[in-house]
C-alpha cells in the first residue's frame, strides 16, 4: 500500500511537471525568429501581389503611423490560399512578432517587429497617465528627453531587449509625451561595420533593417553627427 501511494505521488509529480513544461516549450517556439518562416511569408506576399495587380496584403494604417509599423501583413488575405496558416511566432498565432513590410514602393520585404517592446511602452504610458504628466529628467536632444522612472514608481529603469544585438536599450520621450526606444547603441555598432555611405541628414535606421530580420520598432529617426560620425537624433 505504501509503495502504491509513493507510485501515485511520483506519477502526479511527473504529470504536473510535464504540464508546466509544455507551455514553456510552446512559448519558446513562439519567441524564435525563424528565417524559413519569414521566407514562407515573403513567398506568399509575392504571390499575392502578382495575382492582385501589385496590391499588397497589408492592413490599412493611419498616414501618421511610424514607417516601421505602417505596413503590417494581413494574414487573412494570404491564408490559406498562399500560406496554410500564420507562422507560430506571429502574433496572430500566439507569437511575439508582428510581420510587417518595408520598402513597399520598390521592393516589399518581410521583416519582424518585436511586440514585447509594445508591452513595456504600454506600461510606461499607463504610469504616465496615472501620474497626470510625464516626469521629464534630462534633455538628450531637441524635443527628446529621458524620464524620471522613480517618479513613475519603478525601482529600476525599464528597458527593451534589442532584437539586433540583444543588448538592453533605454527609452526616451518627446515633448509630446510619446515614448520611443533609443537605438543609438545598436546604430553605433552597425556604423562600425557598414560600408554604406551615410551623410548628416540621412535617416540611418535602414542600416539596421537591411542587415537583419527586424525593424527598429518605436524608433525616432537618426542620422550621423557631422563631426564625430556617431548616431544622433535627426532633428526635423
């Protein structure tokens, strides 16, 4: 009888552990940016465009939508005819990535937008709304500021994990109280490697996009400093 009790207890433990592990395994799959999945979506987009007179399978966004969030792919338009279902890492299938298009006018290309950044920004905005105003800390550039996170109730400053370099990136806020990710560390690294000729006034975010599967979500425009050749915010 004692053995049976111990046996049942062991089975119960195994069952509970396997139940806990399964969601984590599924979650891991939803967090991996697979190149073959991106290529499958790219093929579906290209085929849809060819069959529909150049029209792209995208959701309609406001004209003021930032460029890298402006052209999300509408999977309802390409499934199941061109693609059996959205990739497992797509938001529409429980994943953490939104599939978007860049270069829609000349060469529509599929890229990924990491939605975990969206959640952090949403939390910052909720805290700002609760406080009634954004607690600006220091001015970084024209109309770009850092935030006093302690006044927003944070023990530690929130950050975004870069999809380009995996380093932690800070957030900035504009005078209009819009929160953005500061991609200067990523851009600095990219500038050391690129052969692309860039000059002050150019928006240099493309060097991140061209060499990766991702787009710099929630980013302000950047350019190169005329003297230091380092990334700086592009003043409009």
